[in-house]
């Protein structure tokens, strides 16, 4: 399974004041707050970690059908600006994050092999929803394929997994 | 405190964060903060902090988990207020 989340940094600046009293305590663990305060750009770290939690939550929500607001239970294990794992009640999700000056974008997966099988959707793709969970109907097989959609401010990202494409793994040099 | 009053107060609290005006105008106890009002998930923290400030209550993590629609928000406010008395 896959999940994604994009943060438009300009809009986030307008919408949220992460320095508001109580804000970080409600959504970030002690370890995550340490990462934020130690970073040269705390604001970018806030949204980097937040997008990981959101992307992982989308998978968790599908796997368990549990809907709720529990950001502290989605714990980020930060490896680098781009890589990490999010753990939620014993479930682990690998995350890959892209950081630019305009946005932060995270893709979470249940199996790390999925990263290379991810296909971006066109913004005009026909998205259906059941219980607020999105999918598309494959035009050839007519089978419902799970997708993950994220939209924030100027940015829209939709992804699915392409299982049929032959996978070419690069061998170590 | 009566329910209508709480709904009105809650409407004032969520107003700055809503994206879907139509759903806001038609708000009922069944209205979902994220799916209907399209409140950004990071702004849900602001809604929770605003509720805490307005009613002088503390919303613990367990209660926060359920804070996804008007109905649970009202229940949580009511419970926390009664615990305080």
C-alpha cells in the first residue's frame, strides 16, 4: 500500500503558526521536537515530519479502517532529510521525502520495493471514492486500483502502484 | 449549556480554517471537519487549541483522537466541562 502528502510551504506559512503555544506538543513526540529545534530550519523540519505522518496515516487508515486524529501515534524515525520510517501501533511504513524551496512531498509505502513502482497520475485522472478512500478504475483491466491523492495550495500529486511493469533493479557497482 | 449554543460557538472556532463554505453554512452535528469542511489536517490542531482556550479545558490525546466531527467535538467539550466542575 501507498500514501502520499504534499505541503505547499508558502501556504503552510500562511495557514499555520507552528510556534503557537501547544502546537508542537499536540502533534510531535519529544524526539521529533528535538529534531525540529536542532534543525537550522525548524519550519521546514516541521513540515517534513508532518508530511511523513500524513502519508503514513493514509496507509494506516486503509489497512485498519481506523479514522482519527492521533499524530503522536505516528512516530517518525528520521534517517535523513529524504529517508525514514514511520511507526504506528506496530505498523512500519518506509518514507521518501522530497524537499524543495516551494514544497515538501512524502511518499510512504508498506514495502520499500514499491518506491520504484510508483506511477504519478495525471491531474485529470478520474478518481472515485468509497468511505473517502480514493481509487481509479484501470482502463484495460477494469479493476479498481488504490491511489493516494494529496492537494495543498499550488500543488497536486496523485500516485498509484504499477505492478505490471517489469522491474529493473540496478546492480551494485 | 445548551447544544445550539455549543454549535454556534464551535462554528465560530472553526470558521477561520474552513475551506468548504457550503458545508460550513449547512453545518450540523454530523459535519466532518476534514471530509466536509475540508479543514487542513494541520489546522485541526489549531481548532483543538482554540477549543482548549475558549473553554479553559485540556483535550488529552485520547479525546483528540476522536476530534474529527462536530458531534465528537461537542461531546468532548461537554465531558471536559463536567469533569472540571
